[in-house]
């Protein structure tokens, strides 16, 4: 049997393409539609219960999690831009900050503990 070696992309529908392109470029240096070469590290694909409020409005059927460094810098900039915050957590496996992007998509920033990445 074959083996999945990583997540190849995240795709979603949006009427706010230009606004999202600008937001992701300015905020995260991510060029939507272009290849994002990422550092090795963990990713997870996991379902949530249908009634979860973890990633905002129930109309959101997915959430994108971005592994980051210096999460406080991102939080400060996102708040200055007036994003809609939907949650934040400090856990043993890292710090999390959730918000809605300009199109209302749920985005979560995750900063793992220094020098520690979860294993299987």
C-alpha cells in the first residue's frame, strides 16, 4: 500500500480571492496559489464534532492550522488589523490563536513548545 508523506494543499471556495491573496501575503508571506515549501514537522487531520464551536460559526466546515514561530507577533498584528478572534489556548503541546480571515474562514495559529514537536 502507498504512504501519505504530507499535506499537499488546502483548497476552498471564496468570493474574496483578491482580499485573501493580499491578507495572506501581508500577514504570513504566503502567496495563495503558489507552492508553500514548509519545514519538516507534524501535521494532523482530525474530525471535530458537528456542534463544535472551536472554529467559529457552524457554517465553517474546516479550519486551517498554521504552525508558526513567535505567535505573539502574529497575534499583535492580527488584532491591529481587527480580525475576528474566535479563541486562544495555552496547552502542554503549544499555544493556539484562532480567528476568521477576511472571507470568514477559520484559521488557527499554533506555536509548539520550544524545541518540542509532537510525535505519533
